[in-house]
C-alpha cells in the first residue's frame, strides 16, 4: 500500500502543477509568453483524477481501521470525524466545482475563466495542506507553511511543464524569461522559507533525522535543489544571453530538464511523506533507515547524534562532484541531449549524497 500511496501523491502534485500552471499562463497576455496549445481534455483528466489520488491516503486509514470496526463503519467514521477524511470531503467538493467549470465553459483562454480556475486549484491545495502531517502537529503554522510550500512549488513546476511541453514555438522567449525569472526566484524563496517552517514543526533535529527514512528522503530532496538551482540560473541568464545572440536558439530543452528535476523532487516528497516524521523520541535502532544502514551498521539509540569527519573518501567524492558540474556545463555548451544532462544531474546528487554519508560518524 505504501508504494501505491507514493505513486498517487506524486501524481497528485503533478495534477496541481498542470492545473495551476495552465490557468496562470492563460492569464498572462500573449505578448509575454510563447504560443501555447493547452488541452482542455488534459485539464479535465487532472481535475477528475485529483480527488482520486487524494483519497488513497484516506483509504489507507480506512483499511487500517476496518478489522476493528468494519469497512463501512470505518469509512463513515474517517470521512466524518477524522481530519484527513473531513479535508478530503472539501477536496471532493471543490474538485466537482472545478470539473463543472472546465466542462461548462467554451474556452479557458478568457482571463476571468482562467482566474476562477486558479482560485479553485489554490483552494484544493489548501485542503491537502489541511490534512498534512504538519497540520496535525501544529494546526495553523503547519497548514500555512505546507500550503505555501505546495503552492509555490506547484506554480514553479506548473509553468515550466506547460511552457516546456505545450509551447508551439519559442517566440517571445525573452519576454517570458523577463517575468518568469522573478516568479521562479519568488517561488524558490517561498519554498525555502516555508520548508524551514515545516522542518521547525515536523523535524526536531534535521541532521540527526538523516538516520531514519523520513530524514533520508528530506536530504535527497534538498540535494536535488543543487542541479535545480544550476538549471534555473542557466535558464535565467545563459539562455537569455544565447537568445540575444542567436534568435534561432531553442531554449525549450533546458526548461524541460528543470521540470524533470522538479518532478523528481515531487516523487521524493511523495515517498518520504508517507514515513513517520522525526518528531519527539523517534530514534531507535529499529527505526534506522535501511539506506543509512548501508554506510553505518552501528547500534543506534536515542542518545546518538551525527558528527562529520573529513577523510579521503570525502575529498574524492568532492572532486567527482566538481567534475560532474563541469560536465553539466559542457553538455549545455555542446547542446547534448537532455537525457544526458538529466543523468549528469542525478549523478551529481548521488556523488554529494555519498560524500555526506562517508563523512558521517555516529556519536
């Protein structure tokens, strides 16, 4: 069931991104973005499947309670009294409104229509934040920080996805980058601040949390920010410079790489969000992540902490990481296929991760 939940949550985030990115770009005047061909059918599919994906964690709770209360009674109890169920009730209601909105309008390209779609999608994000782990631990701070985090990343990913895969051409790209660079920076800052607030609510000790599965996922998510920032800078500065020198230069592949990395972050987030957050007296030898065990097989108790000692392996992985950054720049300059650039990004994350793991000592 854990695998099903992970996949469903990853697709849930994609639905939010596609809907929010589409509606926001339809609000932007045509003179400030490339021509787009956004499929109404795709938006409708996202709106229909969104409450289904959001229901999977609710179903998990129902199945957990079923042996004791029976399926129907558990279903009724969760949807009427548990926060995760009540929040999903509102998710379903808003989804129905959004589905009718998409079906009934002739075109989504009118600013008023797209604006209403944006409001409904943001409302749906709020219902998901309401049912989050953070919201359960700290009602207002948890919900607000989770809402800002998911909204900011959905705006960022959504615009990149739609621009990268629904553009008919790359005309007016400089006009697009002129405003999107500020939007992406704003999303990054909002994501970082809200992420810190979430960590303050959920994670007692960030470094020590690396010993359990939740912390491992959080670390990998943060490491994928390294190539993300690299390609965000590429799209903001280098691509803009290349377009100025060569109007025929096609920047879309670099937007697609950035969107791939963000989708990877979404998947990691969906995976580790299903594990118990490191809050309270969480650390024990049984709770240690199998991934962390590959590097450290010490007996670990709640009194243990993580320290760092630089060694030969640390230095080796550091130079490998620098080499991979150089290869990423080389791939950009030589216009190599985006698959190679994405692979290099993954190898960079792996190298930095291994560098940290071999540097750790248990105290």
